[in-house]
C-alpha cells in the first residue's frame, strides 16, 4: 500500500510540477477568458443602454411632434380669431368715421340754421319762426338729440346698433 500511495503521491507531485508550469498559462488563459466574457457583457449592457436611450429619444420626438402640432393648431385658430377681430375692427372704424362725418354735417346744418334764423330775417320773423320751430320740433335746431319723434336720427341709430 505504501508503494501505491508513494506512486500516487509521486504522480500528484508530477501533476503539481506540470500544473505549476502550466499554471501561469492557465491563469493567463482564465483571466483572458474572464476579461473577454466581462467585455462582452459590458458591450451587451452598453448596446442595451444605447437602445433604451434611442427608444427614449424616439418617444420624446413623438411627444414633441404632438405638442408642436397642438401648438400650431392653437396658433392657427388664434390667428384666425385675430384676423376676424381685425376685420371687424376695420368695419367699426369705417362706421365710426362715417358717423363722425354725418355728425359733423348735421352740426354744420344746425349751426347754419341757427345762424340764418337770427341773421337774415327781421326780428318779427325770427320770433315767429322761433315759435313755429318750438311748436314743430320743440327746439329741433337747438338740440336735435332731444327730439324723440325725429326720424332723421333713425338711420344713424340703426348704423350704431348694427
């Protein structure tokens, strides 16, 4: 038994000797394999991160495109409202100018009528015209806006209400 155990210990010593010579190579190969595996795993993780980042950016691109379309839609609607209001404002300005012109014309007529009442007629005629004007229009030439029965103002009021 001693011999078998000696032979076996001798072979173990041989294995140790041969393994000790191969140990640096095996260790280097093992380290190399571990490094390769680690590098592959790192590259796989890096690819996964890049893929995830790309998916995130694609999702963000879609979200921004939707927001951009919503903003453009709102902007177009607001621009249309602005254009409508601007057109209405132009109409109102034109109406105001027309009404101002009519008012100026009416004021000129009133001034002329008041001026001509006292200037060109004798005093007796002025008194009779003045009395007649009070009977007919209740001071129409003095204040045309107080005459409720006057139909001269009707078109102007219709224009203002329109």
